C-alpha cells in the first residue's frame, strides 16, 4: 500500500493507526530531548502512550479481522456470480416468506432499466387454499410495489439513463378480476403514465359464463434477465432465477398470454377507449362478486 492509498476513505482505520504510532514515536523523541532541561511526570506520559498503543492494537484487529472478512465475503459472492455466469449456470434466490419476496420485487422494479413483464392473472381460491398473511403487512408490501411501478413508469423516454439500446421503457401487466382488489389495482396503475401498458385475460365467454379454468402462473420478469415468482401460493418455494435461457421461456409464455388477452391501455390507445374498457370490465365482473380480499 502506498502512502497516498493509506489516506483514502476505505483505509481510514489503517490511517488512524499510522497517525497514532507516529504520535507515539514523536512523543518519545520529544520526551528524550526535553528531559535534559525540565522535569517530566513519567507516570502520566506512560499512561498516555499505553492508551495510544492500545487504541492502535484495537484498530489493527478491527481492520484486519472484521473489515477484511467483510471485503472477503463480498468478493467471494462476486466471484461466485462470475463463476456461475461463466459456466452457464443458474443464479437463484430463495425467499423466506412472501413479505421478503415483495420487498425484493419492489426493489427490482424500481431499478429495472427498460422493461418489466408482470403476469398478475389469477383465479379466485377456496378458503382452504389461501395463504394467510397479515392484512396490514400485505397492504404495506403492495403499496411499496405500487410506488416502484409508478417510479419506473415515470421515467421519460428521451434523455433517460435507463433507456438503453434505443428500446422504449415499458411496464406490461396482465390482469384477471376474481377480486375487487384487482380492479382497484388496475385503476391505480392506469394513472402511472404512458410507459404503463396493461391487458386482461377474459375469464368469461360470449354468454358471460365462466370459462374452463387452467393453472395460471404468476411472475414478474425484470429486463428479460430475471424471473421472480410472486404468488404466495408458491410458498415455501418463493424464489427468483437469473438465467438467460430459463427467463426466455417465461418471456415467451408472457407474450403468448398477452396475445390471448384484451388490451386495456397502451401507448396508441386513446384514454377515452381505456375508460370505456374499464367500464365494460366493471359491468362484466360485478364488484359484488369480487368482494373477497386477494
């Protein structure tokens, strides 16, 4: 380490130790000179020097055994990621519960660079299949996610740091409406700006009868690089996966679902048409039938 590097911010503890040792050496030299002309209280001097040496030893231990370990752990994590990527492996993250997954989703949406796919369709569930969550915690998590969506969608196309490879920024979401909370979410998200696009999969036929159900995967894709499985039904297997080939499968699944869905809002549709579609949805899916919580 050079003398200049010693006084950089990340080496502050080493710099303090160096200054203390230099002060001890200088004090010893001054005492040896002054002892010729004046009387010195050596007990006080000894206490001061021992204190300085003790501080130096503590700082040295902290910087070498604690800070260096943290740096090593971070470096090891980074090295692990590079090794996994180099051999074409899969990077995954397992969440302990739905709350941790929601926090991760909110963070990833807010830092996404160009596109987010949100496959939010679902069917109503019998009570014995629902995952019990604290209602207040659920509301906080959903509010954080909504704020991240709003932040992502508010980024301007021109001059944005997020815009890369001249691709437009877009948040694409697919709904179904088994509960009132889904219609409420649609109305809130619609106001997030021109970068927000949405559609809905019609679960009723032309006679307004329920179509035959099929299992509906729920996930969020970030920048076509990472897929996050968002439904609490997946607990205890809530996870996020980063792998180009695996994520491409889910991107293809989302695009097929988008083609089978009815557009509610995109950058070409007038707001009057969007409002008309929402009115039709509320007529087709009466709120009285959607009164249960998600």
